[in-house]
C-alpha cells in the first residue's frame, strides 16, 4: 500500500425501496461503472453528489431520509432506513454498484462494527472498489481516539480483499468555527500543535477525481492512501486570532 500526500488546495477544482436506474444524462462523463455515494444528505457527501451530477455522472445516493436527499439529475435515491447495519438493505442498494464512496458514520461506541457492516455489505453485493473517507494519522496507535476507529476500518477493508482507496482527511477548516462556545472561547486539546486543515469543498474535489477515475476503469488509485491536506499548517491560537 502506498501513502501519498494530497494537497487538496491544488486539486482541480429496513428493505430498500425498488431500484430504478436513472436515464443517462446528455453529455455525461464517460464511466464504466456505477458510483454510489453514502452520506449524500450530509456536508461532504452532498458536495460530492452535486459535483458528480454537474459532471453528468450517473450515480446512486444511499440515504436514511429521502426527504433530505438532494434532487440531482442522473441520481437515484435509495433509502437505507436503519443505516449501515441493515445488511439486507445495504446489499440491495449496492447491487450493480462498481465504486462506493463510504463516508464514516456518526461517532458512536459501536462505530467500528457499523463501518465493518457497511464494508461487508459492499463486498457481499459485489462492489469492485471502495473509496473510504478516513482521517489523517489513522491507525491502532493514533493519539486521537477516532483515528483509531478509522484505522480499524481501513484494516477491515484490506482484510476483505476488495480494491480500495483511502482518503485520510485532515481537520475540516470550515468546521473549526463550530468549536467556539457561546461565550466566545475556542476550546480544544490542541496545545501548541499545528494541523494542515482542509475545507470540505477541497475534499469533495479530491473524492470526485478519484471516484470518476476508478469508475472509468483506471487503476492508478488502487491501494493508495492519500493524506488530504491544505497548503499550510495552522495552530488553534492562530485560528482564534483570525476568528
């Protein structure tokens, strides 16, 4: 497995409901495999889905609440009411999918099991390639607890033998302002540490580049691990000063 640094700021910028294949979009981008996007009602998944639609890519969106799903040309929306742990629903929704963008589930005590269930369903359904959104420094000995969970998921993907690409995102710059409390204090266990923050728009650009390449049959991203980061590092003290 190869690990590379990806400067994102330098990138171009229950039972499932019946599956209904959308009509091809006029002038659509050439792909050889169907792309499925999880988390399409969220901040990152929604950005990816909108970019794929703008590029004319036919896609399948897996969501828990269809009422919140974006209305996009060339996209079919499949409801997975019980989420990643609903094996039957996941396998049905992923039937015929070539490339899956797997966005991590919400933080929980059983997050590892939830991610493992999603990976297992994808492999059982015949998904050829998983693009997993992980976190920088993921691994069993990571200081950040959630990075250990991501490392566990990465290892599970490898153990299942499915082709994959790992996107290890740095902290989301556009989310950092949410760390500020009602009292105007920016809190966090950062000390004097620095991080190469990245916006979710940039992460979405990277994800789309990888997804469309893989779906088109290219193999340059197979087995790769990308650290998705910004151009420079910043400390929380500097963030506070800018805010």
